[in-house]
C-alpha cells in the first residue's frame, strides 16, 4: 500500500500536468511552467515511493 503523501504528490502532479496541457491549447504563456512543476511533483512522488521501498527491507 502506498503512503498517502506519495498518492497526494502523484495526484497533484497529474493535475498540474493536465492543467498545463489544457492551458497550452489556449496559448497561455505559463503552460510550460505549470507542466514542469507537475513533472517535479511526479518525480518527488517516485523518489518517495522508492525511498519507502528501500527502507522497508
């Protein structure tokens, strides 16, 4: 079972990526920044997940 913090970071990252993609369709100038922040949250969720798996052994 994944910890709640990892699920929260993953979900928020997906939301930001989706929001950035939608805003890119409307030529919003900050769309790439929003997608990049979403990717950072996805990376953080992956690192937290891996850290929990490594420490449980």
